[in-house]
C-alpha cells in the first residue's frame, strides 16, 4: 500500500484529502505545516507527497526545494503534487521549476486528483524499473552496468575492463559453475590464443580488489573453472 503525506493548513481540505485518498486505497498521514512534514520524512519517506503552496511558516515551494536538495535519494526523487489557489501560468512555472512533479489549482476534483496521483506513482515505478535493469547485486557486491561502477560493501572498486567484464559474467551467472574455456571465450573471445593463466591472474586480482570477505565469494572449482556464490545467503 502506497503512503501519501498530505501537507495542508486548511483543516477541512486536509481531512477531505485524507478521507478521499484512504478511500482510494492509500495510507495517508496529514500535516498542518511543512516543518512537521519534513521532520516526519526524515524518519520515514512516503511514496508521494501532496503540498499546499501557501502554508504557515515555510511555504510549499520552499519545502519542495528543501526536499530536492537533500542527498537522501528516497527524498530527492520523491514524487510531489503541488496544490494552490494560484492559477497564473507564471505561478505554475515557478512551482514546477521549484521541483514539483505536478500542479493542481484549487478548487480541484477528487477524481482528477486521484488520477494525477496514480500517474505520478506509475511514472515513478517505471523509472525505478529502468534503473533496476542496470543494477546487479550478489551479496555485498554491487555493479551498475550503465555507469560501470562497482562497489564491494560501501567501498568503490576500480577495475580494468577485463576485470569488470569478468566480474559481471560471474555475477550474472552466480551459483553456476563457469568452465575456464567458457570464461576465456566470453571475456577474451573465441580467437584468443594467449596463456590460460591469464584468467587465473585476473581472478586473483579481482579477489584482491573486492577484499578478503567479498573476494572469497569467487570460488575455484578445481579442474573445472569458477563460480560466484552469494555468501550472505549461504551464511544464513
């Protein structure tokens, strides 16, 4: 169930939004001020936030800018719908340029509001799915196939092209034994005529760069080849 934070100083509108969105199947939390909502977000990020523009203390647009400036990715990418009585084009531009993902003018229809929220949540899911396609993780080792960044635990790992290709091949086929011939063919090509010890040297270097704990997840299958195990799962 998606959680939506409602930030609205008008009690009647706040209650209306909370009841209506709960009826549409969302879990809601309501706040009178932006400061209260921001403090709650530091404890637990919602799936979407609805902000009124004119609020006591910090207004909605300043709150949205504060959210977008945070390094916490669960907040900086938070879908936000801005509600306001301001209906001029420049007001809409200011709201959207300030970081809002969508803009609705009061008075508004509950059905349209619900449709806008569904659209924002759907868009967010698609973006997350696209990002996840590039991410691969085995145990504490993470790789981004788009940026070619690799992390072992929280530490960045600097790999050569062959080391990176070898790691990705092992990660994508983790738990499966890859023969030496298969790895040589995949990484160095079918026409490779160099020393087969090249593979062993790259495995050794790769283990060293991943660190003792995470490097140990690359197992040698004597006389056959190598395989990668998710040590976090096998330890359970």
